[in-house]
């Protein structure tokens, strides 16, 4: 081997492999960065939705307790509807305010301490049951971003949480003796 052969440049096929490897690595890093950014955005959206649903649940609980307390007070602030073959809370028109037995919308002056006043006020509806002294209270809490369809009243955007409670208020003391509640998974 002569000294002139040892200093010869590499064949043309071997030049540029480093460039190709660098470009492939750059592409892989770019794709991984995009995936991470999407995942971060998705987790932020999930957290926001969970927070909005929790707020709707708090507003529904507040409306449920407020209406139940009105029964104890024998208040005229809330209309107590008689027991009927069709429960008032199952009629969508009552929640929109254009039904024969409209739901009560809590006033903006209601004490929303701790959670802040909602943009869309919660509602509740009280009706007697066929059992003497037992009342059925239904409530609906709406998230701050809630928007209803003007025709159907169903949610277009946002969360709504429906709660129902049966309370036993015997006539002598007008104090709640027993209370059971449930979340309604299939609202009207």
C-alpha cells in the first residue's frame, strides 16, 4: 500500500449518511414533540371539563338543599305542586319556564358563598308524593359555559347535573326527619 492510497477520500456512497441519520432523528424528535403537546392540551381540556361538571354539581346540590329548606319553613317562595300522575320534574317545558308547573330559579341574591354566583342560575321543583308528609325535590345545576337549545331546551354546550331528593317533613314540627337523594342520569 502506498501512502497516496491511504489519504484517498471515501467513496461517494458513504458521504451524507450522517446527514440522513440527522434528518431522521430530527423528524422523530419533531413527531414526539407534537404528540406531547397534543397530550398536554387534551389533559388540560379534561381537567377543565371536570371542573365545570363539579361546579354544575355544586349548584344542583345548593338548589336541592335550598328548596328542601323552603318546605321546612313552609315558605311561599317555592310553589309545592300536588302529586300527579306525571311527575312535574319529568316535563321539559317546566324547566324552560313555559310549562304548567315551572321550576323555581334561584335568585341571583341567593348566598353562593364559597363557589361564586353562577352565570346560569340553578333551578329546583318541589312536588308532593302520594305518601303524606313526603315531598319530592328535583334540582338542576348548570355549568358556567352552559348554552341551551332555544327550541328543545337541551344542552348544546356545557354540563348539567340533575339531583332528586325525597324528604320526609311531618306536619307537627315541619322539620326534615329523613332525606334520600340520587343523581338523575336520564333527565327529561
